[in-house]
């Protein structure tokens, strides 16, 4: 399940010292302070090495000599320092696997023996509403471990701020979850019931933790050492609370469900579901007209039942199509095309520089070069192409839109009238559906000019090919661009 | 945009420039309008907002006329005139408004009202430099402030469709921009239209004169024209060579021609417009005006021309110079798919089953407040920015489900808002009248509203049999007097679609 919100913030901190705790019960012994020395590239200067930064988070020891934490605690890491309870010496750790869509990661110490004698915390279940939980970690305000207590106040689907595009089950608590708590265990009756991971700027005294159903999903996926991620139906559905809408859909009295409004091409649902189908049941559970299903004492969005499956498994659904009820088993797969909507980590930006023109793919990181308020600050054509145009033209999700991000000024390109944040439709009469298409269109051109046709308003720019080829190497040198591309 | 700066009486900033005779003369040429306006509530278009009263300036013209900027009398419920700084008020009547040119002419019907007033003499044209006087009445005193002409600039008028040269002045007047007249050597040179800090924008006498003279011509009022095309500068030698133009870069590259514009059928994307009406256009899109110097080329179609005129031009098309003739069409905000402003027109709307339908326009978007361009829903703003002038003969307006008045009848739809409608009951909807008509033709037992692609919802369905009863109950519940307001006057006739580009050979 995917969504958009800016309210949730992942929590990292740089703590200072307070007085030590009196005793060291079992839980504390298993909690680890993690200092991540990271290097994050700039999507505006994509050839650069990126700024160094450091932040602290928390983690805890689990079975197998591993430390579990949040993906956002260890993202873009160059060096991880682990501090065990009561041990002032840093120990190097290495990331084993990260799940950016569920904000979980596993670390292994370079010297496994340091975890000898440290208890692995057992993983429990979903805590009940109104039950008490304890959080442990190394939040801001000191170097020593801190624990807090709180009540489980809500269990619902939440946007996971780390990717900013994925939503999964999350538990809300009034236990203080502060910067630095990230990755720390949330415990009930001696068992892990969650991993602290984010709070919400719009709400006071509220923190969120990742429940064990998400943790177990991650561990099962990561068992082979790689993480494939969540399956994605990649459909948009509409509620059917209105009786007229249900009658038109041919639903019987008492029948409930949601209407399939939109399907992403080549997704799990594509070929199995059609626009206008009514989803009646999923995993044998009745879908209510608001899209919720019963789950124990809760009602949860039906998409969370898809979350409980792994890629490669089959999802049983019952649909109503043209008056007939059908039971389908939909083979589930991920939808990597949606990664364009996610924050990116642990990879270098893709780009291509030619004659001082910097081309990049249109994705969330590209529009974030306008800042956090990119949805209002980025140019309309970028926002429209990224978020809205695929609603009417889903096939665009199978393509990559390319943006002329900026210009490295040079006499050869100085007179181009449009040179930043502009969509490239065609180069040398070839439609550009990927960064690679653009590179080919430029490098294979034998005509005297390179002709760039941009999206919207019929804008066009031309480079003299011979002059551009001649200037290219010098521009790269002048601006310190070591490599002209990362495809 | 009219910008209000803090209004402080500043004796230091007010200079007595003119001799006593000039002051007396201004006293009989400049009057005050006390205008009460009441705008429509764009979210509840069946009602008006709280009335507002403001004091603005106006100038007396020949023929018992008073001129002010049109934006100040938009949605006026009553207008009074005060003369000679005395609070004795007489009701005024609007006799002519050109909202796109942003000029309004008023008169006072009371016999003898103009007897002690003097029509301002119009300057032959805008002065291009030097000191001028900005004049206004304030607390019964005539205030004459020094202003200095800084430049002449082609800009967009209030409604957003017309481009014309305006006078930019630096002024000692505080809090201006409310149609204060400016005089040079005792003659009227324009009316302020906006002021930001000390910089004022002045609608020039050239526009005023043409607006005044037009009603007196036998053909009646002739609107101003504009080109309304998308273009880019042609300063790049590589682009110029690629397009086959010999010599230095010059002219502008036409990139998009909206339907209904003066360029429709005469200019085409990839044309280089080299000249218009005998003026050469340079690579930056400027031409040399005989009095005002270098100006943006769009001024050519306003300078001495009106809608209906035919002007010659020259383009480079497919490497060949080709003569073209442009029949000038009126510059009207209403032509656009998403009009920037509607000039105070009552917003058309329809309410069916609690669903409030209206058109997308700049008036609606500006309800998101001062930073509306950042705060209005991105989905609407991207449409406004990218598709504002993409009207076609089959698509003149974007119809929105603005929001829903929640009731049991429309259960489940209460949180829907600002969704663009594509079809209702299988019929394309391109106006509020289309919406009204479509609801008379249910699809069997249902009304089915299909939206244009959007991130929220594809369609919604209502029960047809109970629609009228439910609508009436909702109108009663929400105390809404009228179920609909349709457009009183049809949208401007923009003729047939722009003809295809002439067949060419050897196009680059």
C-alpha cells in the first residue's frame, strides 16, 4: 500500500550525557546504540560524492547474532559504530539487509563474539489496545539508555515516513518516542512487540512503532540475505457507501465491497482485475463498503491483508464482474515502478551530462531538489507528470520521464532558452522513455544538430553537434564532473 | 494585482509641484468615487460576501464622463461621486466597462452635475521620461505627489488576457494604486492600477484614449486584441541555423498557438515571427516603438489597432520567408479554458443531489488565499498552469465537482471536492448548462458522474428516482435559494478550430 504525507518524521538524534541507570535488567542489555556515519549524495549535483553526516539511533539483539533497527538509522552508511550496554568501546557493524519500504534493517557486528552473552530478545505478537508497553533506546538528551512506558492507543495503517510512499500497519502509543529512539525495541511482558520508528509533527505526545507482523514479514523475506519487499496489488479502489452505487454494480442486499477504479500496468492486479470490478472478499474476509476488513478487535484497510503475503504467494479474492461472482487467486508481485514515488537510499543518483546539460530521471528525489514543499514549489509540469498524468495514462508508469535538471553554463549552451527543470519529450526526433533512451539519442545522432523537444508549450532547443561534442570534455573538466553518467 | 502598502499621511512625501492655477485646475478634474462592492462567494456561489466600501480616484473626461479602472467598480452595488473634496455625494452610473482593458466610464445623471467640473485634457501619448504629478483627494484636500517615470513596460492587464504597454513610475505618494490620475504638463497621462511600495503601474492614456474613442466610431466599441501565443526567444545561433534563418538570430520562435487567438490560422509552431505590421522583431522579442523605444512585440497589436484589424507579418517557415496576415481577435480572459479572472461575473453553478458543480477559474483558485498558487490543490494548480489556454471547440471550460453538501442521499461522497468532471450520464459536460442538461437524462435508475483522471476517484453514482426530492431537501436544509445559475451570456464565439499548418516541404 502506498500513500503520500509529509507529517510523519523519522527520528534520529545526537544525544548528550545524563546520569547512568541504577540497574541493568535483561532488556537493557540487549539494546544497542548505533552511530551511523553516512554519506548522502545530492540529487542536484548528482556526480558529487555527497555530504558526510552522522546520527544516532537504537537497535536490539535478536536471534542469529543480528541487531535489528530501522532502515533509516543505517541508510547511506559508510561506517556504523555499535555501542553495547555498559561497554564504552565502539564496535564496527555492517548492514546485512535493509527494507526501505518497511523501515527495518539487520546489522551484524564485524566481530560476532561481542554479542556473546547478550540475550536475544524474543519476538511477540500484536499488543492489545489500551495495554501498556515499554520503549527502550538512546534518545536525544544523553548517552545512556532511556526507557518509557505508554499505552497502546491506536492500531492502524500509517504512512512510513522513511520511504514516504509506503503504508503498513503501525501502532500508536503515548510512550515518548523521541529522536534517537528509532530502531529501539518496544516491549511487553519481556517480548518485542515493535520497533520504535517515527512520530507525527501534527500530533502531541504520540509515537509510532512497527508491529511484529511487519517485523516477521521482513525477517521472512530477508531470510535468504536479500530483501524483495512487499507485494503490491497496485490498484486504486473507491468506497461504495452509497446504495445507488452498489445497485448499479449489481450487488445484492447485504453485499459489500469496493470498486476497482484504476490498475497499474503489469502489476499483480493487471490481467486479473478490471476497472469496474467490485472486490467483495479478500483472504476470505468480507470487505466492507468503506474498504475495511475485520481483523481481531480491529477494522483495517483491506490492503493490509495483502501486506501479510509475500511476493510469489497467491492472494485469494472474490470479485463481482458484470453480475457474476468469481473467486480468483492473484499471484502477487512487487511493483518497482512505484519506487519513483519513494525516497531513495543507498544508491547513487542516475544522471547524464552532455555539453553542460544535466539530465536525470523524474522521481521523488528529483522534485525534492525544490525542497520539502516540492508539491507546491516544484514546477507544475514536473508535479503533473509525476503524480497526476499517470492517473489517466497508466502506461506512463512503465516508462521513465527524463528531466533537463540544470545547465552547467558554457558558451556552447548559453543561448538555450530553456535549461532547467523541464521535461524532455524527444531528442533528435526519438521519443525519450528513459535516461538510456536519451543517451542513445544523443550519442547515435549523426545529424549536424541535436534537437531537444520539451514537454508542454512546444518548447525546443538546439545544439550544434560538432560544437557540443568539442566542448563536452572541457565542460566536464571545468565543473569537476568526474564521470559524465551514472545510468 | 493591486497592492496596498501602509497608508500614512506623509507631508514630507507630498510635494506641491504645480502652481496654484494647476491645483485649482486639478480640483475640477479629479473626483472621488465611493464604491460599495459585493463579490460573489466563490464557494457558495448562490450568495454574495459582505459588502465593502472603498474610496478611489477618478478623472473627469469630455462628454460628462468619469474614468476609473474597471477592477475598482467590479461587482459595485452603488457608486457615489464626491467632487471638490466635499462630502456631498451623487450617485454615479456605469456607462461603459472594458474589463479586459481595465477601464470603466461612468456618468452622473443629475442635471448640472458637471457644470463646475472640467474635463481633463488627454496627453497625446505617454511621456517617456521626467517628472509627473500623481493627484488624489484625501480628507478633503487635494494631494499632488511627485512621481518619476522609470520605464515603459509591456505587461498583462488585470483580467489576464490583454497585454499592453504600461507606464512604471516611482512615486512619493503613499498607499496609491487606486486609480489616481497622473498628469504631465497639465494633461492626463494615465491612471494608477497598482502600487507596490513606491513603484506604481499606470494604465496609460493610450489605452484610455482608444477606449474613449471607440464608442464614438460608427462600428461601436472595438475591443483590444492580443496575440496570446506561446513563444520563445530566438537568440541561439544554433537554433536559428537549424531552422534555416540566415544571418544573425532574430524574430521569435512560435511554440504554441491557442484556439481563438489572433495567431490562430496565421502562425504555427516552429514559425519564426520576423516582423509584424512593418516592425522588425528582434531575437529577444522586442521591436522599436517610434516613441517608447524598445518594447515587447505583443504591443504591436494594441498600438493603434483593435480587434477586427488585419495586420501583415512575415515568418520564416520551413526555411522560407512567408508573408502572413493576422486578423486580430479580442483579448478576452473568457476565451481561455481556465480564465484568470471573470471580471466579477456571477459564478455559474448547479446543485444536484447536494453535489455542487462549478467552473474552474482563477477566481475559485484565489479563494485559497494570498499564497493561492502554493496552497490551492496541486492537481488544480498544475491544470491551471499547464492547460489554461488549451481550449478547443469541444472543450471550453473545466467543470468541477466543487464539493458535496452531505446528506443521506449522497452518503459516501461527503468528503469529495475539486474533482474535474468528464461526463454525466454518458454526456460530455463543458459548461454548467451541460451539467444541468445531463441530469435530465439519467442512465436508467441512476445518475452516473465520471471524472477526468485524477488521484482520488473515477466516478460516483446517485439514485435517479429520488434526485429531485433529495435536492430540494438539501437546498432547504442548507438554506440555498437557487438550485442553479446558468451563464447569462454565451461564451465568446471563437470560430472554427485553427486550420492545420500549411503543407510544407523539406521541414527541418
